[in-house]
């Protein structure tokens, strides 16, 4: 079809009529299970909705997501995202990839986490945490120190045929607040050259080199950290108790309420339980304000060597 | 549905003390309530609440876009928290409306507002310490109508709370007529606690449907269990999750009039220039402009 482009995002092949600038091109453009992304008519409500929330509705195999004056997205059957742009294209794309796309992952039964991930010799290391905890900043710091980025802001985990959790590759871009960039040593001049995630937002796209700083293939999950800023330093990695590990992981599922209303939480629970049977969960505590991020990499490295 | 009571104040004005009191009053236990688990009360600016209810990363929304959703989020939150365990909602925002005139804090949800005010002279000292900034900077912030907590570009684990200047914050709440409000001064909480807190309990009586409101013993015990010494002791022992990491402690001194030891005469004059009219209106300055002594 003329004018279409083929991408791959979190292990899903996408066929899009729109330029998805940050997303790597697909190596399997003929994949019959590709997801279609296109501009089109999107209803303002779903007549057969089984759940209606402030920003979205859920029907049997559809999800309608609405941000007034920004965009509407209709996500159908794990096969298609149709969107109507009511604002600027950059904003519509951001919410397509990091808001509507996780809804599609839910439909496909793939576990999406609000997290960042890097490649290590032991496999994928995932950083979960509350908003503002420092997930992207820590990933960025480790990328500065030579690790490869696997995903930021959204991490997708699926089980392979042997039941091993695999972390999918996202895009070679970090999403960082202005303060984080400064903590990472970027000057105002450096920052002025970066593009804001969307107009008016002090959060920026920091591209990493697609060849030397990015891992473009799935990796087995090796370690899951719960990032937890505290008062003291140096950083520590105490284990999360087995009793708390599963609830901790479930808590960091992207759009948890939506997943529940889609009837997907049972499947996610099973995936999460499988992850817990194979992977340890640890806290990663560090000093939240003015932290010396240089101290983080050695602590993580030492922790991983014990695996 | 009007069952939510907003605990509104400029920062460092006694909001957490009031929460500790209301939590202890509601719990009526033999031991003081844990400051890290102040039941009956909820800090509703936590970004996780918004992310959860809107099912999205609200860090990607601009402030006006997030504000648009706030009344709906609060209504949904009220629906999710059916029990009395979170009937008092702490905020530091000024009273504001959306462009269509709707208050950000919905009328249909609100039982009332407990508004706490503290002398800006003492607020400046405490706010500087709490935020890890100079007192001059705190005075600048308190005069800045664009000032807010978790403002861009450092917005993180709480949503943005637009506060206006200290004077505008006070007037925004005390002059609005949409929500019933009780006005409480930190200085009266300190030096005249029993009648001051009893009035608050009478105002929020709907929050405690099963409690006899004239139970003075219960009020006195709640006061004892939420005393500054008790709060400080607990923080010293176990820490306080709401403490800003730039400050060494959340509960520093709590003293009325500590500004006399900390502010220069120039700093005092700046605060009087910025806020004298409102200070006079609420009993912090005499008619002739003298600073009122408390205690």
C-alpha cells in the first residue's frame, strides 16, 4: 500500500499511514498480524460500553480514549488504532504511543509496565516506581555509562514458549524532565537543542544512538527494581519480600483500572506470578534530591553480579 | 454527597497538625495515631491518584489540561473512598475556578472547608527551611502570584498546586462563597486550643456521625496526641513520609513568633509591604500597623 510505513514497537509490528518518528522500522514488514495505525473517524462514545471512565470507555473488544482538544483514539481487537487529532500532531503521537498503545497491549494480553529498562550482560533490568521516582533518570544515567536502553516510560513483558519473561524493545528515546537533564549534566545550551515531548511541556525527548546506545531486540528479564527515593545515601538494593513482590509488580501495570475493566487482570496476574517465580524484585533506594547518580551504576552492577 | 471536608492552607501553616488532630479525634485510640498513617485524611495532590483515576501518565498533560479533569477526578475519588477513613482532603491550592466558572473543588462533593492561616512572618521562616531555600527566596515566592507547589518545570510526584501569593491565597478562600468555610488561625490553635479545635469539630460534625460532639475528653486527648512534641517525637523515631527531602525535619519548631529570631528588619518590612493589608484584616497587624503579639 503506498504511503504506509512499517515499524516495530515493543515487539509489535505496526503498519502506519502516519510518520512515527521515534519508532524503529520493522524488520518484518509482511507480518500478517501487524497492527494498523491510521487517521480516521473516531466516535465520541461507544454505544455498547461496559465501563465508562473520565478519559475512556471500554466495550467488548474496543477501547475509546478521549483527551479533549488533543485527540481521540479507538483501539480495536488488538489489531488497530484509529485516531482523530484535535490538536497538534506531536501531542497526538505522544498519547498514541504511550497511552493508546498500552491499551492495545492489554487487548493482546501483553503486560505493560510503567517503567524503564536497560540491557545488561545478565539480561533486561527493569526500573519501576511511582511518578517522579527517577525511573527514566536512572536509565539515562546507566546509558551514559555505556549500557544500552531497552525502553523508557513503557515496558512490555511477555512470556515466551518456555515461560521465560521477555522484555520487549521500545524506542531509542528517553523522556526526561528538565531537572533530570540538569542532574545528568546537560547544560542549558544542550537542553535548548532538545525537542519538548509536546508543546508547553518541560519534559524532553533525549534520543540515544540507535546503534551504539539502544537494544533493538527482546531480552530475558533478569532483575526488577522498585525505585524508591529516600533521604540517605549511598544507594542500596534491599530485596522486596516475596509476599510484597507480586502486589508491587501488579501495582506498576500501566492503566491498571483499564486492564481490570477489559477483563485482562487475571491474565496479567498469571504473567506477573510467572515473573515472580523466575526473577527477584529489589528496591533501589537513592537520595532523591541532588543525588549523585554516578553512584548508582556500581551498586546496580554489584547487585547483578550476584545473580 | 457533600461529605468531603477540604483542609486548605498555604504550606507550613498547620495543615498537618490539623490532620493529626482530626485523625486522632476520629480514631479515639489509646495511643497516638501514626503520623505516617493519618487515617480520616488524604493528601489529594498525589500524582498517583490522578494517574490511577485517569489511567494515564498525567505528567504528559499541561497544567490547564490537568486542571480540567480535577473536579471529575475528585468526584471519582470520593466514589472510590466510601468509608469515613478519608473524609478530610488536604490541599495547598488557592481557591480557583475553571474557565467555565466551575470551582476546581466541586460544590456537590463538599461538606466544608477548614481554612488555616498563619502569620506570613512565621510562614516565611518555616517555608524557607522546609524547601531548602533562603528566607529571601521564600519571601519572593510568597509575593509571587505565579507561585505554586510542584510547578513546572520540576513537577514530579505531586500534581501542580497553584497557590497565588500568600495574600491572594487567603483572600481566594475567605472571599469565595461557593463552599462553606471555617477560618482558623495557627496562633489560636497554639494558644487557645480547646475552644479553637472544638469549633472545628462542630463545623465538621458530619464527618463523625457516630460521635457525640460535646465529648470534651475526646477532644482533649486528640489534642494531646497531636501535640507538636508528639509529632516531632514520632518523626524523630520513624521519619515522616511527607517531609520534603531538602529539609532535615518536617516538624521543626512550630513556635509562634520565631520570626523575631530569624528575620532581619528588612525582611519583616518586605513582608509587611507585600501582605500588610491582609495581615491587618486577619488580626496580624493593628489598625495603626503594629505587629500583633500572640501568647
